[in-house]
């Protein structure tokens, strides 16, 4: 965890779009300080399950834990009279400030980039918001599920003629996380070379559009508006998730070429129906996809999902088990990497924290420390890192600035 050692990051942020950015940087050695208050604790702590044993508690949230390993946690009541002065002192200590409040909130608090650079001229600041800091809809309220619809994802998800299907959770938040982390690294490199900071205005809506580039281009070039098409694919047949042996067990199969079709036929033992003229070419298989899927489903039900995957992959056919959430934690590929790091948490117990999806050979990443309890590091941060005297610290606690 040496890659970002010495980089100091402060988060005026909650949920995923801000804190998960800091998590990735903390995984590589940055000192990341997560700021909350009793008045407004992080939303993942306060009202976003799952909670350990389904018992609500600020220190029992699995999702907060997943986004905040290896961080310090302090409290600061931004509504208190002296909070702005203290927040500026914290910003002056840091290299990077991450915030994901609604546009205009930081300015109303006197903590916008213009004000913070008066106390820290080379500061880097990431503002991650739904739609960006300007534009006719910048101040509209919203969450990840609304952004997925704005970006067009839900128009593409579902069955032909059916209603759009909302994607699970705040999908675009996590796309924005990746771009936010990369933007901060670019800004740190720029500061290293020039001595100058940077303000990063990240529109989560716009980050989602990057994942839709092919169909956006298809409309621009060919005036084709993509729509819901269930599990079908314009370039593959068969293509879908097919039921396998057992209850709610599935295997995804995708065949893109004539050689792959022949490999699939061989793996199935060349059943008579596979020689039907209706399936003799890709175009023919696309025209008769319902019949093709019916035959495929009849065959796949004779195997477990894992048997299917291994059998077809060995034959050169693209296939993969549809994992449940339980399966993810026992997946042998993820286990060997390892993707999950088990750490002990005082209220959750054994918690599986997630490693980054890439590994630097010379500076292996975390997680190495569990997520912090609410305000766990108040005295350590304010006294030892920020340099407040005991008298100053106690007075701010009494006045509920540190609260």
C-alpha cells in the first residue's frame, strides 16, 4: 500500500459516489479522512441496509463497511457556527477534498473551491454530483436509479413491448467512482509537474453515457434507436441465460460465429434438431431464435450450471454460470486472486472487504484495516494530525462543532 503513501484526502461525502472514490485511493496507501456528524451521518450508515443481523446501527452497515475500509472517521457538524473555520483548517491539511453534496451546497457553507484555495492554493477538489455543477437541470434532486434512466440504461433493459426495467441499486454511482478516482490521479500528476491544483466537476450522468457509446453512435450514424430486446443480441445466436438443473439455476451462453456454432453442436453431441435448415446460418438462427432457444433450454436442463459452463468452455464456446450473491463469495477465481479480505469488525464480526480489481506488483493494495466506527478517530485526527490543543479540542466538542 505504498503507491499513494503521503497523499492526504478529506471526504465531505456520503453514500457511494464520493466515499468509494476515497476507498480506492485508501487501498493504495492514501490517508483518507471521512467526515460525518450526528446531525447527518453517512446515509449508508443511517438508512441503507443490509445491517448485521438486520439490526439497525451506525456501526452495523455492510455497505458502509464495503466503501470505507482503511479510513479515519471524524465528526464535524457543518451547521455549527464555527464549523466553516474548522473545515477550512482540515482542507488546508489535505491534498484532495472529495464532496458529493448537491451543487451549491459547498458554496453556501463557504467551502467551495474558490474559498478553499485561499487557505490551500494547490488544493485538488472533486465535486461529484448527479448532473454536474451547471446546466438547466443541475439542481434537480435525484439518485443513481434516476440517473440510470436519464442515461438510457432502463430503456434498454426488459422485454420487447414491456416496460423499462430499473437496474439494481445506484448503478451509475459506481461508474462515476472509477472516473472520479482516475481524475484525482491525473490532477495529482499535474500538481506534481506544475505545483498547481485542480477543480474536478464530475457529472455522474455523463459518466454513464460512456458505457453506451456503441448504441449512441448507432443512432447518430444510422438513426437506429436501440430498445428493449430481452436477452437477445444482434450479433449472436443462441444468446441468453438458459435454465439448468436445479432450482433457479442458469448458465449464460453466447455464440458469435459459425465455428462457435459448430463447437456448440459438437459439445451437445450433434442432436438432430441442430441440423435443421432453420439453424443453418447466423441469419437463419436469428430468424428462428424462439425455436432455437426452446431446443437449447431442453438440452441445458440436463446439466448443472457449472457442468454446462465447464463443458462448453472446454469446447470453445462462451459460457458462464449465473452466480448468486452467495456464489460470489465462494467463486474459486475470486478466492485465488484474492478479491475478498476478511477482517474483524467490533460490531459486524467477520467482514469480507473488497480488494481493487487490479493488483500492482510492487505495491500490493489493501484492504488492511476495517472501516471505522462513527467518529472513531476524532481525538487522534484533531489533536495529533491537525494540531489542535487539548483546550481547543474540548471547547469544540462542548460547542457541538465536533459532534
